[in-house]
C-alpha cells in the first residue's frame, strides 16, 4: 500500500551508529537447574547503558545445550513481558517437539533472557527458577481501568484516561525505582549483546516473537555482525508512525474477524464442544455487536473471577482471541476461534462473561507480564497521543477501516495507554540504508490479529538478505502454524 511504501522510504533514508557502550568484560554466574543439563545464570549489566560504570542490574539467563551436534547458539525471545527462560531450562525438548521443531533443541544451544524489569512465563504463570532478573517492576496501579476508556468520546473521558496513565506510571516509578525508566527496547538490545559476549559466541541466531521482535531488531541494527540467522515472527516495527500502525493493525484484525465469521458459517460446533463454532447458523456480526452494546450499557459479570467487563474490554479480549487464531497448539484441546465462539455465545445468550474471563486471566490480568509490556512500549513510543482532538480524529479513522471490530488493536491499546506518560521516549538509533550481516526471515499470517503483514514486509526490507514467509492460516504467532514452523526451522538450520 502507498502509506507503507512511503514509510519504507522514510525509514531507510535515516544513519547506523556505533553503540555508545561496549558489552565486554562481563560474565555469567551459572548453576544447574531444570533438566537435561540446562543451566540458570545471572549477569550484571548497567542500569543505564550511557553510564556503563554506574549502577548495575541483574538479568536471569538460561541455557539448554544442544542435544546433538551443535550448529550454533539460538536466542529465544518470545516477547515483552514474557520470557522463554522456563521453557529453555525445563521443557525445551517437549515444547519445541510438540510444535514440530525438535531440530532447534538438537542442533542449538538455546538461550533465554528474562528481560530487565522482569517477565512472566509463556505458560501464563510466574517464572519459577532459582535465578531472577532484579530489580523487578512493581506497579501497584493496574495497567487497565474500566473508567479509563481507550476510545474517549469527550474531553473529560480523555482527561480521565491521561490521569489513569499518569497514576499507573507513578505507581511503577514510586515502587520500582530507577528501573521503571530503563526497560526500553534499546537497553534490552544492549543487554542481549552483553549476554552474547559473556557466552563467548562470536555470533548468535535469533528467534523472536511479536514485541520481542523490537529488541531483536534493535540488536541486529546495533550489532549486525553478531547476528547470523534471524527469524522475526509476527514482527512490529516501532519506526512506523504510531497512528499508521494502529490503522494497519485495525484493518488486519477486521480481516481476521471476517475469516472467523466465514469459518463459523462453515463449521458447526461438535458434540463435545471442542471444535467448530457455537454461533454456527446465526448472524455472528449481529451477535457480536449486540454483546458489545449490552456490555457497554450494563457490564457483564464473570462469577468465576468476580469481575465485570464492559463492551470496550470485551472488544479487546475478542481481538486477543482472534490473535490466538485457528491452530490447535501445544496440546490445547481446542483453538482460539472455537473458544471465541463459545465466549460470544455465552455473552449473547446468557449475558455473562465467564468465557472471556479466561482470556483476561492470560493477558490483561497478568500484571507481572503486562506491566513490563506497557512500560517498555511507552518508553519505545516516539510519537505519543497528545490531545483529545487528535484522539477523536484517529478514532474516526479506526472506525472507518474496522467498523465491525471497532478499531481495537494492541497498537491502539499502547497508543492510548501511553498518552500523558511522564517519561520522555528513548530515542531509537538512526539508520542509513539496509543492514548487511544477518540473514533474516520475517514470518506472519496474512490476517494477523497482532501485527499486520505490512510490518513483516517493512522489517524484511530493512536488510540486504531477507525473505518473508506468509500463511493463509490466522494466528498471531506464525511459529504455531505448521507450514511456518517448518520455514522457521529450515531457515535457522540452513544458516546456523
């Protein structure tokens, strides 16, 4: 599309600078943990990389040695707020084996890094390992508040949103100390280089997912000679203007919703309720709109967690179920689309939100993960929302491109959640032309409800050696789509 091509030209017209601080002379203190020879360790890095001899923080690192002939060292970076440390330390063979990627365990030393500020497990639980990243973010206010609307209709509602964002940020800063201002993706990229150097690996391979792609991209930009084979899975580009990203994500989510509706029409619910659509034979669009309208009038209660959900919250949770997509992964007995259909059916016919509460518990309800995600994203956001007039114009555009899904996206959640943030954004390092060095593969779904396919194309265009692999299957993490799992493994193995 024209907007993307113009942004590509603008981004690639920008200067690569030499990193301000070196990551040399650091070591990892190891101890046995997990299984099959896995090790847990800690490394100290500067709190502020512009002051390399100042205050230090501790990062938790895990390593699982290759079970066969080693081809390389692979960083596994699943995303902001989430760490691959427990997978690497305790269940690497099972996890990657279930996903159809046993070669990654056999041929690579797998390395996980719990990002600065702390993170949660991919399994939706706190990390349970003998080493931890410290200090950790401790935010006593919630990231999201029902009273703080992400789609403000009045100046007063916008002011309430900004007041909540400031209160959340203040709670993080007051209870966490200086780390609350230093969890940006640029600092995380420098942390990765420190870990690489401490491992003694001249080069590393990288597998990153979703927002983990941001620090991975910056790592390859700052240290291009240190990255060999790289897979950006469902990448987002923080170099695009935030309003453009929100529009693109909303359009992609609208397309994912259209595929979900068509799937519902063709797939009746199975007798065991594990497959198919609970709204088969019904007008799914109308049912969804009625659920959102009803919940905006009277929030729907989830008795299982004793919490209510308004229409705006249910719209965002719908987006997150769409992000899970249609594959059955990691032993799940059903998929995101079937679960979404059951949640919508329950809310439409029973006026309750128990189904949606399960998604909330694995996303917005995970404070230890979402706190880090939000603070990192706000520090990364270069062009924050500054006024109600600006918000109103952008909301109108979102509703135009995504009238059925109402313009929701993670990009818009970040954009509104960072309005009024009291700390200036961290400046991204400038770039000049394409990056030479790493061999990049960007993977994505054509209807990705997390990051639109344009971002995969834009990110790949920034490297001299790069390709894009797409699938018609909807899923926010391309690695969960078998054909793209295989493309990922083949790329890493061939280049490793």
